């Protein structure tokens, strides 16, 4: 039994490397702020970048769920890593509006494929009650890449990097190298997979949304990622608007969010082994609700930082709980349910677009109000979670 556990943990190492690569998508938040500054864009124009990234989740998630039935989950993850590596290579050749649009598009496509296939791949290694905590630990690894991105961008911007001449864009080739390492590790790791799901058509897959809990979970993930991308993108703008910080100074807010999201994932991996998912989910949502109210009323740097930290900690475990609940609800349709749940990351397109329009109209309070809608929905969803 001990030997089997050791083999399982050994196989989890390359999978966790893939989770780190999954976190590359979160660089779009700080990157869009730098592109906005470089090209003189308004909020609505700049928010097109994160919206574009998550638009591809709408297009590729369900087809990826079906693709897994044909080529397997591991091969699908490897495909996603290749696309991700390509997306990170493109900005090396320039930072024009067109180049960044292409790069972020490939980044979104790669991440859509990765998130759809990597989460169910773990279910081949970990089953039962430990699945949610393992997915949470994967989110912890993912969050490390997320909070490192603003620091790498800031380092590149301040150092001027005579060797590469990339400035803040140096984070792209650094992450590309890690993506290549993940490809090598996973390709050399044998993983025995379950037999493909029987359903193989788009109609059968989308029909699962007719199940009320699957639909509620789908909307829940839309709200989670909307809050995630929204905070990632808007936190620096709140500080710039209210405190008068520069972008380089305000960029710390994005890192702060991911630091606490990382801490939340790490702590949550242990809490979820001892506490009911429903109770911890409710606690997490209440933290975000209090933080959103705080962002409306506070104008001091310390208070705003505390609110951002609370959102990061509160939003850390929302995804793995919803995702695992959805898989448990339809255990014989894991690939299809995974595709639908990851399609819910399309919320990362809907929320930033709405937030950009709202903030251009009435300031950053407009963006906060949009995120508040997502938090209120998650509070309602709590009642549907199985104990």
C-alpha cells in the first residue's frame, strides 16, 4: 500500500508542474495594465485582453472534453502545454496591439484545453474525498505562478534588461521555459486512464446543462473566474484612482491578491480534509462579501490592501469545491462535465467587459459592483452544495 502511495505521489509531481503552467493565464491581468500604459488605452479597450483570453474557454472547453474521449487526458494536457509554450514565445517578437492579441488568444486556447483535461486527469490518480483537497493543492501550485507574474514584470520593467531588451515582457520567455519542462516531465510519466466516457457528441454534452445542479455549478464557476480576473485586473486601478499610485507601485495589489489566494489554496487543502465543503465554501464567500463592501467605502491604502487580501483568500477554494461537486454529481460523465465546467471560465470574458464599461462610466466602483453580483450568486449557490 505504501509503495502504491509513493508511485501516486511521484506521478503527481509532473501533474503539479502542469498546474504551475496553468497559472500562466493569470499574467494577463498585470500584462494588460502594462499594455494599457504602453499604448494609451482606456479601461474598456484594455479589458479586451483578459476578455479575449477567456473567450476561448467558450469555444474550446466542450470540444476538449470530447477530444479526451478519443486521445486520452494525458495527451490532451500535452497538447495544451505545446499551445501555451507557443503563446509565450510570440511576445518576444514585439508588444504591438496585434501581437499581444495573438499571444493572449493562444494563451487562452492552451489554458482552456489544459484546465478541461488536467483536472479530470487527477481523478485517475486520486479518488474519493481527497479529490477536492488535491485539486485545491493544484490550485495552490497554480497560484504561485499567478503571483510571481507581477513581480517578474516589475523586475523586467525596472531593470531594462540589456541582455534581452524585453522589459516587462521578460516574464513570457521565463514561463515558456517552464512550460517546456512540464512537457518533458509529463510525457515521460506513465498514467493509467479510465475508459473513455460513452457520450461523444456535442448534443449529449450540452444536454447535461439540463441537470439543474450542473447548470448552477456552471454559473458558479463563471462568477468565480469573473471575480478572479476582475480583481486581478482592477485592484491596481483602484489604488491608482484613489491613492494616486503609479502602475509599478499599484502592481503589488495583484501580487497581494495572488499571495493570499495561494495561502488560501494551501490552507484549504488541509481544511477540506477535515471540514465539510459546504461550511468552508460559505465562510469563503462571506469573506469576499465583506471585502467587496469594504472596497466600496474605504479609501485608505491599508484598508484597500486588506480587502484585496480577503478576496484572494476567499476566492481560493471556490473553483475546486464547485468542480469536485459537479464531478461527483455526474461520475459517469467526467470528461463532459469537465468541459462544461471549464467553459464556465468564459466568465473571465463577460465580467471584465462589463467592468470596463462600468468603470469608464462611474469609476472603479462600477467594476466593484459587477463583481459583487458574482459574490451574491455564490452565496446563493452555497445552499445547493452537498454536505
